[in-house]
C-alpha cells in the first residue's frame, strides 16, 4: 500500500463524501465559512481518499456549550482537530494514528485540542499523546476535551 499524505485545498467533495452522513450535514454546508482558517489533510491510496481530518485554527462548526468554554484555547495557539475519519475497509491499519503523527509533524511545536463523545476513543487519543483536560458528565454520551502539548 502506497500512502500519500497531503493537504486538500481543492476538490473537497471526495473528503466530505467519505464522512458519515451526519458529519457531512455539519461540515459541508459550512465549509465556505471555515476554509480559510482550516486545513483538510488526507491519506490517499491510488488517488482515493481513505482517511483524513480537518485542523481548525480559529473556531469550528457545531460547537456545544461545553466546547465553547474552551474556545480560549485558540488564543493560546491550540488548533482544533475535527472530522477525523478512516473508511471502514481500511480500519485497523493505524491510519488515524499515522494521520495524527503527520499532522503533529507539520509543526513540532503546535498544540492541539479536540472533543470526543465516544468513551472508546479516549484510549486511542491518549496513546497518541493527548491528555484529558475536562469532561462533561451531565450529558450522555459524556463529552471529553483532550489536549496535545508537544514536549
């Protein structure tokens, strides 16, 4: 498998189309608002996008009230990672970890934050260097805010 990691500046439709429908419904209609302050990074195999995500530099769509409490992180030079997805037939190949590693490697001093609502993802992100900053137990599923601070 020859993987190509790249920034996707044009032709974002293929990336959006691989996402679950509820994610497409959130990001695709709002992309025009975010495309100048966010970057899509993807892994391609034979010109087909098989994994990818978005790095938001200043705000992200569909923020919850809980997430909004952490918008100060943007002012502290954190970037938000959202919409990280691997197509089902390419899972269990560490593509999401490789994607995070590539994104972290773009600037070794860059800090990141993200939100998860699936408890099963907590271990994945912690293995990739993220730490829990806060959790909201008032909602089900609960929301967790995780941060990545390069050492």
